[in-house]
């Protein structure tokens, strides 16, 4: 195709062509557009990769496959830009690589998940994990779960009682607790999964 053809073609259209017909030209264009974004995100995790003896070049080798999988799983109906969707998939891939190499899972217990959400320590691995867990909560269909975590683990306010949380959401105390536990279950399952690229 002519050199200027792709200038007026959206990421959404390219992703759709890949999803529907496995279009290699569209993939090549997406790789050209977004490789820099992928490398930028991977570089953020380079410190953690070093700790776990992971070669950054090795971690970067799946870049094209991640872009391909992102295009195949992307849907414009999610009201998210393709670049945002792709960025999340790259982050999940990096965390998955760390997860496989680490003898101690990034999150092995409910307590560690909650500590990360509550403390938001600036150390690189934990900071990346907070970003990851927060992103998962934002994507859940039931937005009350994210609200509950925000209220219970905010560093700016004293932790409210379950009664107060329930009143704020206009639900019963037990419902609030159940929603919280559902969020914990999703986080644990997602973060300890070997398939970070799966959708929630």
C-alpha cells in the first residue's frame, strides 16, 4: 500500500482487521506505531527483571506477539483506546514473567494484597503491583467493589467500619463484605494465574 495510506487509518480499524482476517499488514503497522510504547513499559520493569535474573531482551522478544494478542482481544465497545489496552497487556506480560521466575509469588496471600493496596510503598515491584491490582479493580463490572477498596484502604482517611461502608453504598453490611471478598478472590486468581493476558 502507498506510504501515506496508513496515516488516516485508526488503531481500532487495524485491530479489527487483525481480529477478523489475521491481516499481517495491519499487524506490521501496529508494531510500527506502538513498539516504542511497549519498550517504554518493559523498561519500567527492568529493575525487577534484574532482581529476578530476567534478560530484558528476552522479555522484549514477545513484543510482537503481545501486540497481536492485544489486537485479537481488543474491542472498541470497551470504550478504551487500543494503546491503553495494549499497555495493560504489556504490563500483565511483564508481571507474568516476574511471577514465573520468582520463588515467592508477587502476591501469595490476601494479607499481602491488602498491604500493597493500603501502603502503596514506592519500591518498584510493589508499586507496579499496586498499579496492576488497581487496574483490575477498575475493570470489574460491579463498580462497588472498587469503591469499597478505595474506602477501606485509602491512605488519606481512617479505615471506615463495614457498617459505614455499607451505608455509603446503600447496601447491607453483609453485602459490602461479600463484595470485598469477591474483589479479593478476583485479585488473587488474576495475579497468581499463569495467563495474565486473559481478560477478566
